C-alpha cells in the first residue's frame, strides 16, 4: 500500500494505491507511505494539474471492490463527461444500461471511491439543482468544483445550461 496527500483549494486531498491501482481518494492529511509509488505520483500530478486548469492522464484504478453496475456507472462517468459538462442521474442511469436506476446511480455517486477523478460532482438532478455530494463540505464543495470547471448558476442556485 502507498498513500500521500496534496494541498488543494478544497483543503488536503489524500489518496491510496495498491499494486492494482488507485484504491481511493479522501479528504485530509494522511501519513505518507511510499510517496514515489508510480500510481501515487500520477495521482498527485493529476490533482495538482486539475486545480491549475490542466488535463493529464488518469492513474489506473483498482476496481476489484466494485459490482458490475457500479463499475459501468463510474467508468461511463469517468470516460464520457468532460470538464464543464454535467449529466443528470437519470441520463447516467440510461447511459449505463439501467434506465430506471437513477436512485441507484445516486447511491453509486455517494460511494464513489475516486471523487474528482471520477467526477461525481458533475452528476446533477434533472431540475437543475445540483443534488447532494458526499465529499467533505457537501454541496458547497460540489458547487465550488462545478464553478471551477466553468459552470454557472442562476439567482436561484440552479445550473445554467
């Protein structure tokens, strides 16, 4: 196991990897263990570059703990949504092959082991309200991430499409 953390505009963000890939992203400082592990180095660079407005390659993810449904939802979200875009829970459910599973998609977003890298903050309600966020700071953090990516909100706090 390797782990490290970086400072960000949201506070410290930590990450942990195994030989199979990135296991999780979390909030707060952790004891650094093998900070030069290749997955850790790629993750640290990705997070720093994200907040500087640059893109780079994602690390390999350790997906062994995911169900097929969770994997389908998270991989679609990771691979098909871009900075500045949002997708509704219902659209994501349909795209993942389960058109009636928008609530289940919400549960997947709540357990997402790789927030920011797998951008659960881009998943919003169909009415333009951003919905919940399980990361530190809740909806305030989700709003900050969406604004960082260039999204705008109206006077009622709804996303402007």
